[in-house]
């Protein structure tokens, strides 16, 4: 009976060590998961900022394109007749 008790006690200690090891590993994995999720959130925020900047840049380029067309039209209407008058 004493022998069974000692065997059971050793088996229990072994299982408790394994359980402690698994708890430690779970804790480490939980910390890694939280760090990864935090990094994911930061990267998502940065991606959202970049998306807004890209939209703003696209609007600016579109606006500048129409401004270029207006400038060319103005140049053709005003400056070309002046140059022709000066050349003649």
C-alpha cells in the first residue's frame, strides 16, 4: 500500500510539473499573441492613414490636371495672339 502511495505521489508530481510547464508555455504564447495583435492594430492604423493620404494625393493630382487644362487654354487664348502680333 505504501508502495502504491509512493508511485501515485510520483505520478501526481510528474503530472503537476507537466501542467506547470504547459501553463508557462500558454502564458508565453498568450503574450506573443497579444504582441502580434498589437502590432497588427498598429499596422492597420498605418495602412488606413496611407489609404487616406493616397486618396488625398489622387484628388490633388486630379485637381492639378484640370488646372493644367485651364492654363493651356488661357495660354492659347491670350498669349498666342500676342506672340503673333509681335512677330508680324
